């Protein structure tokens, strides 16, 4: 009887001891597991914040990959763990939406996160015509020799300058001006202008002061006053540039480019320019835009051109230059990576 009592007490004590030890082990496992989860989560958060910081600081290694067909990637090791973050367009046709995926590892614990970002360009001018002339009483002329003339076309073209299937709801007028009197002078050259209308009065024509500082600060290359450019390549379709000319500039040779060209002065083109995007020429004093060259390609400026200056400024095409409106080329210029604001649409963990 005493033996059975001792055995019973031993078993009871053993069960209590086992239960206490098991509770301790479970507590340690729970604390350790929570620590591993928290660390993995912190690694993931840190990795995403590092990517967003690089985007905010205009890191070209990241931003230049946020185009159709490419993916930005970043791998970091910290807190004794590892994190991989990728970012790419949610759809090749949606340049304003970016998906960010993150995987973080700490010991045997993995943390996954997904974000969707919306990017919005800094102020970008509304292009309402192939050529917008914010110039009161502009001196406008299209001339040529040997049957070769310049041409302005407000009908929509693709980014390479090929006319889109017509009719196209994206078509615009050829030329926009401020004053009714200017329409009479421009209509003199109606046979060299096309679009929904040859010329329109547009009191809302762009004001360069609203946005050019953003472009100047983000310029990929800057030319000084009086520069003569005999040959240059400014960016590509997948890597468009911002080019800033600080004063008068003369393009004497062959120049190709994608993006935004800003000229704070007179613009003279005697060579050939094939530029896809937005061309801005502005000046506080009288500005002269003179095109005397040309080329054999489909177009010379594909996108849109905006000119701003005081009364007496001029816009003259003497050669066989062609300026055509392209919604797509302007869209590419609008979403240059350096010119974006980012907001978070959702953050999934």
C-alpha cells in the first residue's frame, strides 16, 4: 500500500514537473518565434523604406528600370537577415502604377510584403496644339526653296512620328496663339499646317515659370549660352533625358533625342534634329526660333513645341523641318523618372 502511494505521488510530481517545463519551453518558443517574426518584419520594412528613399533621391539605378519590360531590384543584408525588393510597372501600358514586392528572411522565418504605388508627374504643361505660341503679335513665317517647306501637323502620331489611324480623337489643332490678330497672319500658311484646325486662339497657353525650374534642376545635361551643337544623342526611348540650354543655342549638325528640351534663349536649327517629346523655348526678352535645316526622316520634332516671349518674338521655318503632335511621345516625356511624385495606394503584409 505504501509502495503504491509513493508511486502515485512520484507520477503526480512528474506530471506537474513535465507540465511546468513544457510551459517554459512553449514560452521560450513563443518569445523566440515572435522575435524572429518581428525581426523579419523589421527587415522587410527597412528594405522597402530603403527602396522608397532611393526613389525619392532620384537614384537612376532604380528609376531607370521603372519602364516597360524592366524590373528594378535591390538586395540587402542587415540585422543578421536578408531582404530582396523588386519594383516594376503594374502594366506596360500604365506608366503611373508601380508594384513593389519584398521578401525578407531571418533564421527560419520569412516575411512577405506587397505595395502598389501611384506616381504623378510634377507640373507638366497642357499641350493643346502641335506648336503653341505664347507670344503677343508673333512674327510667324514658313518659307522654303525649291518646293521644300516646313510643315506643322496637329494630327496625332505615334512616338516614332507615324500618323495614327485616322480619324483619331487625340488629334489637335496645328498652331495655338494668344491674339485673334495673329490667326490672320498664320492662316497665310494654311497649306503648310494641318490638324483639327490650322490655328486656334488659346488664352490658357503654358507659362514656363510654373514648371521649368523643376526641369532645370533635374537636367541630364546643360549647355551654356552661345553653344553650337554639331552632334549629340540625348537619351533613348526607354531612358529619356532632360536637356537644358542656358541661353542661345545653335544646332548645326545631327541631334537625336527623347524627353524634354528646354531652351532659355534663341533656338536656331540649321542641321537636323530628331527629337521625341516636348521642346520649350522661352525668354524674358525678344526670342527668335529659326529652323533652316531638316532631314529625310519622317519628322524632326515629334510631340509638341511651346514658345514663350514678349511681343516681337518670332517663329520661322525656312527649311523642311516638320513638327508633329504625338500624344505618346509627350507621355514618355511626362513620365521621366526624375520628375515624379509617389504615393502609396495600398500596403499588404
